[in-house]
C-alpha cells in the first residue's frame, strides 16, 4: 500500500488548489438547498415535455450541497476497513463506477431538495447560423458528443428515486448497508479481487436483511422494498449527475481525476 501513501502526499500538495475544496470552503451554506421546494403543477401528458432541457434554479446552492454530500460519501467509503484493504487500483475501479449512485443515496439521506427550470434551446436555424459563423471565424465546431443539459425526464428519474427513499424513511444503518451493496460490485471489468468483493457485497445484503428482520418485524416486505431502491439506482446516469450538480459551479471536470484526488486526500 506504499503507492497509496505516496499518492496522499502528492494530493496534499495540490489540495489548496482543488476546485472542489475551494467550493466547500466558501461561506455559502448548503442547508438552503435542503428546504422542500414548492409544489409544481403537474405537466401535460405529452411525452415531449420529458425531453426538454433543464438546469438548476439555484446552481450554486444545490451544487455546493451535492459537493458536500460527495465529500461525505467518499469519507464513508474510505472508513470501511474492507475497502481500505483493497489495492488502490481496485478501489479506483469501484469508486469510479459507483460514485453517482452513492451520491444520490447520500442526497436522499441528507434530504437535499433542488428545483430545476427549463432552458431555452437554440432552434435549428440558430444552430446552423452559429456553426457557419464559427467556420468563418476559424473556430472549431462544438463536439456533438459533449454532454448536454439534463432532460426533464432524467431529472424526474432522480427526483422519483429521492421520493421513494423518503417514503420508506430509511434509517442510517439501512443507508450504510445499501451503500455497501452498491460499493462492492463484483461485476465490474478490471477487478482482480472478484471473489473477495463478491463476499463483501453478500455480507452487506445479509446485514441489511438481519437488521430489517430485527427492527421491522411487522413489515415483512421491507427488505424487498429496499432492494427495489437498489434496482432504481441502475437508471441513474453518472453523466447527468455531473452535468447537473458540478458543471455549473466548477465547469467541465474529469470526475475520474477528481475522485482520485478525493480518494487519496485526507477528507
């Protein structure tokens, strides 16, 4: 594990310039994002509304709240002894794969609310004229594969997941076992300690089951309901999470690099 220690030293020297830490050190408090938003009127039945692009109503407040949850999530991950015993490259594979579902679980646990607003997208004619102007000025075309603002449907998926968690009133221990199940995913390509990680995931599920049977004896379906929560996490898109919460406050960022920095830093 010498490589981990070396990485920590390197990260400590860069820590003062970390964009994420500069955000978290600002005076603005994230609690403002946790106030329940006013009820919005239901949208029309037309499915085209779900494809409209949206952005955060208060990107600085919601982005700071999400950043704080991400730091807290990585702090939790690093505190798990079994995770610490894994080689650094195995840790990175796990964290880079599951950071988004873990973050959304953290948003649910911290009861972070956020509002979005529709954004005006340029028309086809406007895009053509813009591209032509850029060609005349010798500028490069924007990459069509670059991330776009999230759609209303994608945001509704996230909010639906949060609402499901809040309706179940999930406890701190249940959140911890759910996070353990998500974190220790043995099906990821590039893992070497597959059987060990598979055993850790099985232990997290067994611990969750035993906890539910002990605390919620009258609710025999609760364990199944919590597993439904896990299944809903598969629909969470990591690119959408990064585009929604982090790009408005720190710009385009390589999440892999930021996760490596956070994993190796003393949070």
